[in-house]
DNA sequence: ATAATTTTGTGACATTTGTCAATTGAAATC
DNA sequence: GATTTCAATTGACAAATGTCACAAAATTAT
């Protein structure tokens, strides 16, 4: 099995031992992609049947509000990228676009989902992914409700310093819910 | 089986047929509670081994920031209440408190979780709960990032009008991330 | 290397929201 | 039913953030 697949699978199977059979079954629905900056993985309002795992690179998600991009998050190495909406056959609410040239694992949701009902290990594997994602969302909400702009900036800087090296400040300001001018002024202090 | 349990189970088993055996196994870890206004279900920073499903009543969650309550959401009939943190054996980040006298189903997470690894129907049942919760969180984030205060107020009013009848405006303002004075002024228009 | 484009920073001013204080209104308690 | 407590509103002013305009810096393309 490809080492990259192995790493990905290990990352989400901590709570259980997967049989080789299950691992192969999962791998059958994975593939590796090399894509360039600005490539759009998922388009807002479109159905899409893949989720992605970032091996190398950087990705952002955003949606349009009154014609303006509102950035919702950034994924770097070892992060999952996708939309639960897609997992549930609904159109994505966000556009997901590469910020750097990236290497990704694509997970074919359409193919892997039915296995949940026949293979309990797959069910728990997917469970682990969704659970981690939900925890991540809880954190994000906690973060967004907790603080004023300055606090948010400082916490984000402490928690995810790489973002400030790799993601344009314009996007980060938008994520923080402030204008880039305001972020620029916060940074000046 | 108690009709209330039946309704709860049906609510999260739409995608699969549960055998009677599985239903009984789930019910063994459910119980019904009648509790009064102001009762605290879950305390911030404490481990807790139950999640709840609201049959009748209203519940709010909040955490303390610099000694001030920050309300994070309100649950009414047919909503789940709990914390994924607890599901993962971490202390809760939020306090969960009744806003009205309420009837709830308590789900014993500690007992039901191990079944995920032996009963695939239970795995998918719990999956469905977590998935719905994650979708709810996605919506919440979308909502919170999308709009200015006035838009948020109007959308919330359109989507959840019952909240404004049943939840004090002070809590709602806090949830919207504004002071009650600002909410009061928005409403004046 | 140079030019063109994109990103970031800064100033002046408008708008929104927060803070503090006082008042009114509603609901719970006795 | 009167009293007490809590919730909601309103006004005056302060602080934070947004908007618009422009300049500087960095990045990308030719």
C-alpha cells in the first residue's frame, strides 16, 4: 500500500485496529492528486463526491456574500478538506481553492459511504473523521464567539503561526470577520 | 417500548432499518427526565457522561468569558443537547442549563459508545447523531460569518421565531455577539 | 531586469457598536 | 395585591471598526 495512504488511514483509526482487508477496501477509493495554486476543488452550490486530505500544501474555503469572498478556513498539511453537505448529497455551501501547489488524497465519498452499512470498521473509520471534524467546528465556534478582534488575532497567531506565513492577510482578515485595514492596524501594535 | 424512545430512535435512524434487538439495546441506555427551569445539566470544565434530547422545553448553553456569560445556542423540542467533548471523554467547554421546565431523554454515552464497535447499526445510529450535529455546527458558522448584526437578527427571527418568544433577549443578544442595548436598538427599527 | 499585478499599510472621516446611567416594564415572590 | 427582582428600553458619549483614497512593498509575469 502507498505510504501516503497508510499515514492517512492511521491518522483516523487510532481507536481501533483495522484488518488488512478493510484497509485495502478503503484504499480502493483513494487517489493522489497534484494540483496547482488557484485550482478549485469544490465549487459553491455544486454537488461534489470527494473529500480531500492535505499531504502538502495549503487550501482555503470561502463563500460569496454580496459578491465579496468570506473566507471560512484554511487547511494545511494533515488537515481534511471538504463539506459535510457533500457527504449528505447536498450542494456545497463553500468554494474550496488551493492557495499553494498541493498534494492531496482524494476520498471518493460516493463509493466509500455504502461500505459504512456493511463494514463496521469502515463505519467507525468514517465516524472518526466526522467526529474530528465536528470537534474542529466546535473549537471554531468557541473561538469566534469568545473574543474581540485583537484577542482573536493573537490567539490565531499563537495557535496557527504558519497561517500568517502562508496565507495572505486579506484572507485571514476576512476569516476573522474584520477588514484588512483593521487587521493591518491591529498588527501595527 | 416507550413511545418517546421510539420517536427519538426513529429520528436518527432514517437511513437504515434497526432490528428490534438493536432498538432494545439502545433503549437500555436511555432514560426520561423531568427537570425544572435553571437546572444545570452539564457544567463547564466538568466531565459528563450523558447527552440529552429535548422532548419538551428549552435549554441554553453558555460559557464564561471574563466572568460574563456568552450564550452559544438554544435547544427546543426535538433538538439534541450535549457536548462532543464529553463524548470524547474531555471536560465540557460549556454549561448547559434549562430555560424552561423540561422533559428530556438522557443518553448514557459511557454505556452506548462501546456498542459502536460491536453493533454496526448502533455505529450508524450514533454516526447519524454526530453527523446531524456537525451539519448544525456548519450552519451556525456559516450564519455567524455571513452577516452583520442586523442581518443576523432578521435571519434568526425568520428561522427560529420561537426563540424570541421563549428565550430572554439578553441571551439572544449574547448569542448574536452584541450587547442587549444594541439588540434592543436593532429591534426598534 | 522590468513592468504589471497583487498585497499590505496608513490617513481622514463616517458609521456602528459599546459603555454607563437612568427609566420603564414585566414577572416572580411573599 | 403589593413588593421585589429581573428584563428591556432609551439617551449621551466613547471606543472600535468600516469606508474610501492613496502609497509602499512584495510578488508574479513578460
